[in-house]
C-alpha cells in the first residue's frame, strides 16, 4: 500500500450512525494512493474511513477520490426471467420487466425497487430466461488458478485482465449440458482461447474438454482428448469489426452439440461424433495467446436445455458457402440481421409481429395483425418498442458511476446518503434509492479529464 501524500485531511463529521464494517472497502485517490478500511460515513462531499493505519476515522473530500471499492452482497432472485435495459449512455440495468409504454419502461430490481426509465433514453430491451447459475463474476481472483511462474492475468474492477500469454482457470461445476457466457474486450485483433470441461486447471494445454481458438473472425473448436477438429467458422465478423463482444458457448455431453453465439446472434452449430464422457472435467480456462491485453468480464455459467432452435446465417467466403455437415437443414439465404420494426424475438427462435399493449403480472399482451395474444414475459427475447428519436442524458455535477459485480454499471447524480443506501437521480430514470451492498465499485469525478487519464492509464 502506498503512503498517502499531498492529500488534505479534514476533521471527522458525523453523517449517519455506525460504520459499515460488514463491507470492507478500499479508497483510491487521484494520485493513485490506496487506503483500505471500512466506511464510517459518506456524504455527497466527503467520505469518512476507518482504517488500521489511521489513529481515528478520517474524512476525505470526494473531489480527491478516484473510486471506492466495496464488497457486494449477492442477492437470491427467484424470478423466471431477467430483463436487461441498455441505455443510450451505455448503462445496463437488470431486473424484471413490469411495463413498457410509449413514455416509460418499468423494471423491478432488488437493489433499487421499481425503477422507471425514460423511453427516449432506452436503446434496447433484451430478456433472458432466468436459470440457476453455477457461477457469476468475477468478483476477485479467489478460486482462479493461474498457469506459469509469472501470473499473466490480474483482477481489476469486476474483470480478468491479461498482461501476457497464459491461462487463468477455475472449477465452475459445469453441468453435462451447459452455457458459458462472457464479455470480452481487446485492442487491435483478438487472439484468445476458451476451454470448457477441463480437469487440468493448472496448464495452458489441458487434455480434456473442448478448446475454442478465437482469431479475428475465425473460431476453431477442438476436442482436447482426441485432438480432432470439431468445427470451424469464419462468420464471427463482429470480432473483426469491433473491440468488444458478448460471447456465449453452449455444449452438451449428451448429444455432442456445441453452439457459438456472439452479441446475441447464433454464429454456428457443430456436433462432435466422438463425445468424451469419461475423465471429463468441470472447469473453464481463459487463455491469452500474446502480450496484447484481453479483458474478460460478466461471466455467467449455467444450464442449457440442449435445444438448438435457430439456424445460423452462414456467409460466402471466396465464392464458397461455408458448410456444416452436422446440420441437415440448408443454410438460409443472407438477410438483414436486424428485426423489422414491430417484430419481436421469442425464446424458441421464432419471431412475432405485434404492438405491445400491456405487461401485467409477468404476462405480455400483444396486438398482432390477426388477433390479440398473451405470452409470459419469459417467452420473449426482445421487446419491440415504439420507434422514437433517442436522446442521451445530460451530464450533471456530482454524477458517479456505480458498478455491479457482473460488470454492468449505472450513472447517476449522487443526491444523498442514508444508512446503507445511496439516493440518486438522472434524466434516464426517476429518482431512486440504491442499496450500497449492490455495488462492487463507485467512481467519483467521472467527467474530470485528469481523473479519466488515470483511469485509462490503469485500465479502470
């Protein structure tokens, strides 16, 4: 830990009674000094910290603080679906969809109750069937196994970050039919590997499971035991055109089916005729292949029902249509990937055209060209919102960026602090009261250029 320097220390000011000792925290200052301890109190201007190296609780102005790292508390949620609202400023909020009208979207959340979002600020709504997750994170390096003498991966702000070639792995209790989803960011061209069903967690070359080699738009799938190539694709165009993506792998040890999806689009489906069920492991690896940094976050490992309900839209390369002998259904012609206005995706892969009438008690009412229909919210993948000219919220003095453990975040103006709560407001949503225990990190002074330079220099 660095020694604090060039920081003004102010007398202790009582804001609310009792230190939040159950939430160990770490404060990082604008000069990169760090101080660990427990929050004694917090206002919109100052933070008071108790620390073993301080003689008494000490007050610091927020204008000198870069961010505050917290220990979040995981909440058990028994809902049958999870809606993700993406805002025009890049924020992502998860909860249960309550209603959607021309003016606002309502979401039930465990960390802020019911939140009402301005429709003009909502870019997209995606819905996922909520299943029990074997693993969600990362929240630290605890439980992860690094290969080699010099660790090539570090943990920072809900992300695993590579700094050299090497593997980071852990046992996530993969089920025989499973889904492994994660967000990945990179610079330049992406070069990495993912291994699932591994039992050799300390090596970069496991001899069990399936290895996915990702190089720009190409993905190769190999059976680690037989060394057989299960399948390849050049359809991962998003990995060549962008520097971040959401990747999901689904695999079944019962049927041998393996699917690859990127940013919600099914890229390819393969079948392994030589399924290895014996001596299989339950771990995953992320393997960086060079010194080019890779960031992995929002990892979610859960169950898959083994059903493939879509057909990948394959493209032509050098005059030849990419084929997959494992699928009997011919590939559909190339088409516009985006749904037409007014059409919604369903969980089974179908689409439906309709006008959203109401959402009540987990049921969606749609007016279709033929008749009115009712569907459970969990049956939808997307919600067709009325077309509007989207707007971006104003930046406010006192805005903070609060990060959730899964790597998503929300920006709001910090209006007040209660015992274990933060009150905030934004043009994006109605005034809300957030549970402090929901956040893994809070950034202050998020529009200050000097602070932003420090964040960029440290990858935070």
